């Protein structure tokens, strides 16, 4: 049986030069699932992100991966300008030239929003260290991980390490990491005895994304008080073995928390903090037109209610964050809807679309 600490250490070693420990936290901090399994719903869940925004240099190449290979359904494809969304993102009216919204078949949340900018920028995670503050990884649930690994390897994809198997409190997870296009780290995982909803091709995108935080207590206060998310999992790791293997100073540790809806398996946020270490703040890089994982979008029934909670929480020292921006009603790829933007204490951009 692999102890969760040993799993973390092995994962960090397998990451090579990038020390991808935080990306491995996808199942490191994962709670045992509800006994009835994940809920598949066609309705919007405000506690789960609807889409993770990924900026790509080549839309056709991206669709070949996310749609053709992973089997995600294209909900909307919009080639050409989207001046209203460009304005929300602080861009010129002609700067967005192609978009696609994709979801795993049967899932209403946890999709990806692929966007191509007229002049794509550098990758957000280019040259990033393990402890740097940045949106880090996208989790992908699979069926038959060895087969998925083999087919991706045959197609020319190069993984960071062999498949690892880890067991924590009776939960067995197989997991492997792939440096994806545009600097996005992809984490493929399969939990034994708990088949996640996947496409006919055997892939399910995306149970959760991983982001690095300098202070998980502040991030927790924000996600709970403002967005109304629930903490579905919490683990902390510390001690000489962690320090020695990851290269952390004495007294440092690792704090991992997952937020979302405990009854819904997709669209969760995993927040990772390296305690006792100061990482470079790369969140300013995660702005359009940079390439890679940029932000998340939540569909909420009442934007005004979220903004009111944000105003109430702004006075709390445990949830200090930048003032929200209310963009009003805009007609974008999401249709005509009120849109607002929040920036978490760590720096993660969260767009709200009223639906």
C-alpha cells in the first residue's frame, strides 16, 4: 500500500525537471467518492466550473486532441471575432479569431473553452518552477489507462514518467502525466472501482484543474464565502522526507485542498500551497493572449448575488482580493448574459456568466 506522502514524493521525482508535484495532487488529495458514484446532470451546477479556458496556438491541432482523440463534444464552435468577450478580457475587438466550447458527453460542467487569439502570446508555464504561483494542470479521467497511455505514445506524445499506481485509505488510483500543447500539463488518472463518466474514446475532461496558491486559507475563505463552493478534500504533508525529496527548506510543507460540489465529480478546483517557500508569481502571465490554462468560467443563476457576497467578504482579512468587475450584459460565445470577473486572492481569474 502506497502512503499518500510516498505517492507525493514519487510523483515529484517522476516529474523530472519541472518537479510536477502540484500537478499530481489531482488524486493525491482526492476524497473517496460518494457510494452512488458521480452524478450526471444536464443542469448547470454553480458549484462546478462550466469551462476551463485554454488558449491555443493552433485550433485545428487542439480540436484534433480534445475532440477527435479525447471524444469531447463540441457544444459551440465560433470562428471569427467575439468583440464583446474580447472587451471582457481586456483585448481589442479583433483579437479573438476562433473559439470552441467542449464537454465530455453526458456532463454539463467541467468542460474546456478553447480560444485562439490573433497573436498568441508565450506559454503561461514556460520555464515555471514547481513552487511558482500559476494555473498548473488539467485532470483527465480515463477508462483503461494502459490502453490510453499506449495509444497516445503511439501517436507521438511523450509522457513525463511511466504509469504510477497509488493507494490511499483503500482508494487505488493509476496516474500518468503528459506535457500537453501550449504548456498545459495533462494528468490522466483512473480510480479503480469508480468508473468516471467518459467519452466513447475513454476520456473524461475535466474533473478538476490545479492551481498554486501562496495562502490556502485565504483562497478557501474566498471560494467558500464568495463562490459558495464546498471543501471536498484537505490534506497537508510535511516533514524531513518531503523537504528532502522536493527540495524544500526545513519546516516547509504542502497544503492541498479541493473545492466544488461533493456530489458532482467534474468542475472542481484544486488549490495547492507550498508552505515555507516563496514561488514566483506567474499569475500575471495568465492573461490573454498568453497560451495555456488561463482561467475558469462559472455559470451562476444570479451574478448580482455573487457580487454582493464578494462585497461582504471584501472586509474580511482572510479573504482579501481584488475588487470584482461587473461587465454588464454582453453578447458573447455564451449568448446574451450578464458577465462579471473575480480574481481570487492567489490571482486565478474567475469569470461569472449568468444563466
